[in-house]
């Protein structure tokens, strides 16, 4: 059975997407579930919770390469001294340069979905895939949304955060559903 893909997104930064992604992975791991986190944000905040900055600056086998159908590597990470473990496909700090240079498969919104659906290491190894997205409708946000079985839109009572939630619910998610992939 393929894993359930949960995407955390909002078009506003600072709403808790990254923190909630890590906490969901932690909670699932505590319950004996195998969870894979995928950092789709070129700012690499989720990755920086688990890996050294020097490591993140040299990622050449992370989420971008995964979506490009290239070699990627799953890192085993821990949650502090708790002994609880989960896995991560990191973003790299070099990712933003790839975006700048136009070297991302932005024309294929199913890039991540295709890779997750046919990758044995993911299909047989995980019950959940948790995707942290950037705070904009960037190509990697769309990859996550097209792969999603569930979408969580963290928000706070700040006006722009609520506007981001409204934008996702009113405009973006219905269009993705209309294009054929059910969320």
C-alpha cells in the first residue's frame, strides 16, 4: 500500500508549516509509524532542524533531485535526545540557485507524485510522507499539492495568514482537484 502523503502549506510564512511537519513526524514515530519528511522549501528550514548547515549547503541528492528523477538520498534523523527517529529528504541551500537558473521541472506538476508512486524505497518503507512547502506558489509547492492525499494549512489570526488560507481553499486546491488528482 502506498504511503499517505500529507502536505503542509500556506502562502504566508511564519504560520508553523515547518514546525508542524516535524511534530507530526515525531508523533507518528512515537506511535510506531514510519514517516518520511520531504523538505520542499528552498530555504531548507526543516532540513536545518536535523542537519548541520554545512551539510545542507552541499546537498546534491535531496528533494530537488528527487523531483527531477535523479538520485536522491534519505537521511535518518533523530529528535534530540529522545531517541525517536524519522527520515528526511532534505532541501539544499543550493536549491535556490537551481530555481534562479531555471533548472527545476516546473512544467511537470506531477514530478513528485510520479517519483513517490514508483519509488520502492518509499512505497515499501513508509506509511506517511510529510511535505513541508515554501510560503509561495512555487513549483515545489505545486509538486507537493499534486502528490497530496491530505493538505494541512496552518494559519494564525494575522490577516495575511488568513488570506493565504483562503487563497489555497478557494482557488488553488479546487484547480488541482479539477486537473485530476484528488486531495
